[in-house]
């Protein structure tokens, strides 16, 4: 009789092992201003379904042939619209997970293949019914700033976030935390400066797809888009800041190509449903309107790089070019700033220091101001307060090149300098008039 009981126990154990062919290993939740994201870590692909229930509001996830490796818990600080989580066995071998909600929310779910350090994941994004859309949020921020003279709008994008930590320093610092801290400091300085207004693309620890980042800058009608990052490299001795713009063709260096390849993988780690194909990205790559944006990007990048050299070591003394997805806006001048190598112990230590981040933010702000002093259009504070600047003619300069550099017409340039033709001589000084 004893052996029979042991045999039954063994059979039940074997049956349970066969019924549950996989496991849900963990639950992680991030809350943003637009949605709440829940991520279930899996040990393989699964079949599942998601549906909602009312009175009270709940989201139910049924996952076939899995069990839960551990219990699920929530951090109230990051739980967003989710007020509680429960789970239990369903049909003998399936798992049911229930999210209790504070209010009604529309779920959107998809599976992610392994990427980076992450295995298979089931992502459930919850969108509150009364939430303000990302587009409306950034437009509202701009409208509240538009009294009298138009401010120049600077969209500030803190790289990575949420599921995607970015690079991790030798001391355990996450790039996503450094970029957010620096973006907040930069936004504060931009708002304090006359004639400028900052719009934050990411305001907390959550992930935004790369294309959505520059689309939000477009919705805000931004005059400049700045994407903040902290680089990593296999050689920990490499350090210093770098500035990048979108390349029309190939990367300006092998390092730039590798960096763009690494940054462009963020959507795979951060969690984006990619079945949509590449048509959206390709459609905004390099049309005619983008040519003008790229020229302004070059001007802003040069000015920012020059100012960064006053506060920290520069890894590169020239603006680099590569095919970054996040810089592919068709009509917003866009610059990617690597504020240091988080893989370098010294850079990591400095970036963790509030005083150093303030210095970097001040340098970037100064660079942006100098760029707007030369390029801001009529109807802005910069145009109304612009003083004529001067340019010393260099070998290879032409009146056309100088006019293009300072965004003024050739006729205005001739009038300001009493020129009857287009002949200029190296060493002579030209007055650059305000406006075009």
C-alpha cells in the first residue's frame, strides 16, 4: 500500500511537469505619463490571450502551459494604473494573471524575442481611457510657452529608459539614469535662458520607441532635437564627449558606425512591436525637406561640440556622422550628444556628479544659444535681439558660402558691407546682418 501511494505521488509529479512546459519567471512594471507597461519574463515562446473585465476594472492574461516561478509583487511608485496583481492555475496547466486597475484602460500586447540580456518577453501596455495623448501633451507644453515673441523650442530626449538600461558602467551605473538626470538639468537651463523653451521627450523611467521620439519633437514643432546618451566601448580607457548628426550616406568613422548599430538596437531591448516593416522609417530618411534640417543640424552640432570642449575632454574634435534612427526626422534639425563614455571609470564617476552634469548642461545650452543667435527666424526673441556679427574671410570662402552659413541672403550681405559684386578677399572682415 505504501509503494502504491509513492507511485501515485510520482505519477502526479510527472503529470504536473508535463502539463507545465514553461515558466513565467518575473514581472516588471514601468509607468509613464501616457501608459503603463507590464513585462512578463518567459523561458520560451507561449500562447496567450488578453481580455478586460469591468466592475471592477481588470485585465486578464491567460498563458497556456506555464506556471509562475515566483510570486508577483508591485512597486507602488512605478505601478501606474495597476493597483494590484494576482495569479493562479487555470485548467490544470495554464496560468492566469489578473491586473486590478485603478480605472479603465485599453490593453495592447505583443511577444518579444530574446534581445540583449533579456529572453522571451510578453509585453502588455495599458492606456488609460482618459489619458492625454503624447502629441497633445507636447503641444500643450508648447502652447503654454507661446506668449508674445515665439520661443525657440528645444526637444530634449533622454536616451534609453524602462526595459532598456542602455550601457552599464563598471560601477553599475545605468546609462538611462544618467541621461534622464542630465536631460532634466538641461531642460531647466533651457527654460531659464531667454528666448528658448524645453520639451522633454521622456520624463521618467520608461521606454519610448526611437521613431516615436523624433515624432514627438515634430508634434511639438521643435526647432532643435537633442538626444542625450553616454557611450560605451570595449576599451575602458576611451573617454570624452562626442557629437553626431545623421549621415546622408556612410558613417564618418568605424566607431560612429558601430555606435549607431548599437543605439539602433534599443527598440529590440526596450520592447517595440516591429512587424510593421521598415516603410515608415525609409519614408522619412532623406527627402528634400530634410536637406535643410541637416544643414541646421550641422550648425547646431558644431556649436555644441565647441562648447563641450570648454568643460570636459572631447573624444572627437569634429562632428561625427552615422545613420541613427533617432535622428531621422524629415524636418527637425537633430543632434545626438554622447556626454562621455560610461564604460570609462573616470567618465562614469564624473557623470554621477551633479556638479559635472550642471557644467555639461550649461555647455550644451551655450552651444544651442550660439546656434540660435545665428539661425533663429524673424518673430523670435533671438531675431529681435540679434546684433550684427562679423566674419573674417578665409581661403575658399565665397559670398554664397558665408550667406548660407549665417542664414542670410546674399543681397543683405552685399548691402551690409557696401559690396558691388561678389569679390571678397581673405583676411577682410564682413558684417553679418540680422535676419534673412
